[in-house]
C-alpha cells in the first residue's frame, strides 16, 4: 500500500513538475535552435487544406483571411473539402471557385476529408487549418521558413486564445514589421465584434489560459530538445512527401501526422511566430468534451503507431513516454493516490495531510463546476446568451 502511494505520487509529480524541469535543463545544455532565416526569394509552394462540415456562416470570412495573407498568390493553393455539409457551405464557396479548389464528399469524417484534400494538393508543403480560426498576416511565411532545414519534416504554429492577454497581442507594434499589426482576427466587422465579446462569455477563460500557456511552453522546450510531440491542429504544415493517408476513424490527425514524421527520421518544430487566433471554449462542459477526445485520440495513436513506444524506433522516446503516456496514466495514479491515502491516513501525518489536500482540491473543483453550471444562466439572462 505504501509503495502504491509513493509510486502514484512520484508519477504525478514527474509528469507535471519533474519532466518540465528536465526539459528546461536539457534545452539549456543541449538545445537545438529553431531553424530560421531570411524570407527565401522563391517562396515554397503551399497547399492549404480545410476540412469543413456545415461551416457556411463563417467560411467566407475564413477564406478572405487566407486570400489576404502575405504570401505570393501563385505559390498558394487553397483546398476546401466539404464533408457532407447540409447547410449553405457549397453556396458560400461558389463565388470563390476561381481561387479555391472545392471538393464535396459524403459525410465520412475529418480524416477522409483530409485524405481527399491532400490527393488534390499540388505543392511541396501541406498546410492544415480549420474554418473556426484565423491566421496572422505573416503566418504562412513563418510556418514555411523552418523548412529551409532539410531535417525538418513538419512545423507547428501557435494558437493564441482570446483569453491570453489579448490586448497585448493585437494592439502592440509588430517589431519585425515596424508598424502596428492589423486586427489579429482579420475578419469581418461582425465577426470581430463577436470575438471581442468572447472573453466575458467563457466561464473558464482564466483556467484554460493558464493551462494553454503551460502547454505551449512544453512544446517550445520539446521542440528545442528535438521535436514537439504533435502539432497545433489549427495551424501546422508538413512536407507533402511525408504524407501517409489517415485511417478513416483517426481522432487526432495533429498528433498522428507529426509523429509519423518523427518515425520517418524528421524533426517536428514549434514556431510561435506562426500564429492563428481562436476563441476559448465557452464552458467547462465543452472543455471536458475536448479533453475526452484528446485522451481517446492519444490511446488511438498508440494503437496505430506502437513503434512510438520503442527507443530504437522513436528518437523522442523519453519525451513521448514522459508527456503523452504519462498523462494517460495520471488519472489512474490520482485514483490510486486517493485510495491509498484513505487506507494510510491513520498511520502517519504525511498520509493524513495528503488526504486532506486531495479532499480540498476535489471540493474546490466541484465548487468550480457548480459555479460554471450556474454562470451560463446568469450570462444568458443579461445578454441573451445561453451555453449548452
């Protein structure tokens, strides 16, 4: 029982404190700099792929954002795959057919839609994006620059949520350009108005913002050591030659695709200067659903690519076990820690204190969930907004 307590405690402490500390030291001692450089004279060709379903209401603004990016039009291909849309998605796409490749398929899931989009792609680099977010004007430039290093197989950009000091991101001067940055969202006036209201409409913005800052710090460190363990689904790129069709039921393409690049012997780097912008999840329920999907997707990735667990196949084996596998084991470690704390509480003040701390933590979490349950009602009463 004592062994189980300390093993569970050590696992949790290592995943959330020990491993990040190890990365900091590793990056300082033997870090590999992000491949950067001046903008190449001949920009590499990019095929931007969006898999959408029933996104008609925001698709026009998204396409305008992509068409307005600071990148040569003749070196950019935009592919939109409508995955069985039943709204006006195809009608919205009609005026863009001269500058956008449109593919319509029966509802088959995102993975099948991405496979269809890649099959149409003509350029050397693939860029994956979603309809919900928008790119900064120089996002494609920053996303493609690291590919000047032949060892780089994929590049992940940074997703900036509106709860992350949004004013600083939008209003400050862009030091690389020497002038004020245009609106970060670069959307229609109506959409920008919606985004400005978002921080007050999310009941979990502060917590999500802190977690997302921590997660991006981990990605920067892992990238500096060797490779980041996945990509930001809203903005990432890869070499076309490394693409392998996704299984139809793939949950996390933004983890499976980059890790396949690593297994093929290439680096996956994180470039925080390539930015996309998004809204925070409206409430805890939406965030829990996302977390469940992420956990299920990581289990699936292991079943599809078991070589990730083998040190002679996966050059980032230690990082993968520490980050991905470790987090899959943490929920079980938490259960074991609580059970052993209860069993050992009468033996030592250490175990009793551990039990009290855990009970306080879970009570605070329950209180926060209760507040989140009540908060949407109050917000909705004031502005006609009701969260599901």
